C-alpha cells in the first residue's frame, strides 16, 4: 500500500515552509543588524539582498526566461527601489 499525500497536505507543508522562510529572514535581519559592527554592515546587506534575490531568480527561471534577462530584470527592480 503506497503512502499518498493529499494536495491539501502538500499545500499546508509549502505554506508552513514559506512561513518559516519569512520568520528566518526576519530573525536573520534583526540579528545581523544588531550584532554587526560598522565593517560588517555591507556584508549583512549583501546577504540580505541574496535572500531577496534568490526567490525572484528561481521564480523567473521557472518561467523559462534567459539568465541574462533575469539578471537585468532584478537589476532594474533593485535600482528602482534603491534610488
């Protein structure tokens, strides 16, 4: 007898996983910004940007968009919001 996973169970797992991702991101942000010295702030910002860019990159990669175009889209997105 095979073990079957219902779609609702799979949805609950994915939702729980995304909630843990967001909580871990918030805890990481608070920890890095509170503990880091002035020298480590650029490094903490780079790590935080990595956590923000990777989900966007994987989503666009699933849409079969070329890598150069994905990098350009992410650059425009952050350029628009950082300036």
